[in-house]
C-alpha cells in the first residue's frame, strides 16, 4: 500500500450527490484498495453543517483507507495539494431564472474554483465537473487555471453513457457488461447524441442485434431514433419527475466510474467523457464536449476515425451548436 494519502477535493459535499459520493470514495471504490485518501470537503456557509455531519459519519465508518477529512468554505484551502477534484456544488436553476442568469451564477462559482486549483492543486490534478451546466462550467474553471493543462479539466457524461447501457441491455436481452463502444457525443443536456452505430454486444454489432430482435433494420432504426435516444437524453428529466428530485446515486456512481477509469485506464473498448476538444470530428477546439474516449497512461484520448453518417453528423452538430451558444454567452459575460 502506498503510504502517502492522495488528496481528493469534493465540492458541494453537503448536498445530495456529495452524500452519495463521500462514503464510496472513502471506501476505495474510486482509487482502489491500495490508495489511502485524504478528503477535503468544500461547501458554502449554508452547506457547512451538512458537510460537517457527513464528516462525522465518515469517521464513524472507520474506513481503513481514510486518513483525514477536512471541511472548508474557502476554495483556496480546499484545493491546496489536491490531485483529484470532483466539482459537484453548483447553483441550481431557480424559478424565473434565464439561462444567462444561470451561467452567470455558475461563473461566480467555477471561476474562483478554477483560480484556486491553479494556485494550489497538485501538478497532476484531475478535475471532473458534475454541477450543471457541467460542460460549460468545466470550460469556465479551465479558463481560470492558465497554468493547468486544459486536458486536466473534464465534465461528466458517464451518467449518460451508463444510462445508454442500461437501456440497451434489456432491449437486446444482453448482460450490460457485454456491451462495448457506445458513445455520448456533445453536451450533457437534452441535445446530447447517444450513438450505438459502433457498439457491440458480446462482439456482435448492436444495430444488427436490434434489427434481429425488433423485426428488421427499419424497426431498429425507429427504436433508436424515437425511443432510445430521447429516453437517454431526457433521462435526467424523467428521474426528476418520478423521484421528485434529480438523480443522485447514479450521478455519484458515474463520477466514480469516470475518475477511476481516468486514473486506472479503460480496458475492452471506450467510454464517454466530456473533454476539451482538439478539433476532432469537427468539434471546435477548446469546447468541452463529450466524445468516445479511452484512458491510456493516465490521460483521456479521443477515439479517432469513427464514421458518422448524415444523421449522426446532424445530431452532433446540434449539440455542438448549443455548446457554442453557451461558450459565447459566458464570453459575453466576461467569464472566460
Ligand atoms: P444539492 O443542491 O443537493 O447539492 C449541491 C450542494 O452544493 C449544496 O450543498 C450547496 O450548498 C453546494 N454548493 C453550492 N455552491 C457551492 C460552492 N460555490 N462551493 C461549494 N459548494 C457549493 O444538489 P445535488 O443533487 O448534489 O446536485 C449537484 C449538481 O449536480 C447540480 O448542479 C445537478 O444539476 C448536477 N447533476 C449533474 C449530473 C451530471 O451527470 N453531470 C447528474 C445529476 C446532477
Ligand atoms: C441528470 O442528468 O440527471 C441531471 O443533469 C439533471 C439535472 O438537471 O440536474
């Protein structure tokens, strides 16, 4: 076991996702059974008591890997020395709030957090933004951390990826673990494009398996376009409607999957993550967009060379246009 604990910062630690994340991270679910951890919990003053309560419970779990828990309301202190930052805390959309207001409110959070990461985080820091609008919040944080390579800032679309797997498995009567190479493209929003064109189940192409089960290529295409894509893309809204509040445990689980694969690598195909575009697939450089990615030697790499038909190109362009609008809005607000 490595002796020096790794510092992990979790923002919004007193909130719902924070509560679902902390205990799994402390148990070793994210970095594995050989990595002791030190948790820095960041909250705003209103959330401090909840975070402090969670810290008491963490102590009561006596996790062997957990060396220390600190609760902060100062980003500079919370990010000092951190090598893994999970940015969960965000300003939710309130009634009557326009999108520009939401972006401005979140700029007030992710700008200073980016600065704090720039000032004090470890050189090898990895950042995943969960708080919405996640892609653009990651862009804002990165813009405020000029000394940190932009590829260290990512946003979470693993939840969308996992949701896609969860829909495909019963549709093909296949174990979820047999499915490979699904892609979420674009924004973590209803415009995202969940793409199964290159996916396989136990080595067989998913489109062909769906056609065999649903009675032909046209029926499979209809299911993909009219049921699968909207179900995955609007799953967040469905959860809010059914549960009465947004997804929590599945979001925390996805954040753990994202960080674990980033650190330990992907095997057996690719996953999805929102990373800074290098211009691949025509996505403008510097946008934080979801791509098919593999984690190799501790870095995300965009999978190259996939063919996109006219439908796929249109869906990707639609989501990218939304990301461009969000970027332009935060630029106009001087947030980047
Ligand atoms: P929540 O309201 O229960 O918790 C958010 C916490 O963040 C609160 O305790 C709040 O005090 C804290 N907070 C606010 N501003 C902060 C700041 N500047 N610094 C530190 N903490 C701050 O919300 P939740 O259910 O935990 O969801 C958190 C975010 O995750 C929301 O933006 C939600 O929309 C988003 N989300 C994203 C995904 C995804 O897949 N990307 C999925 C689900 C939810
Ligand atoms: C989700 O995908 O579940 C969330 O991003 C939904 C939301 O608006 O919080």
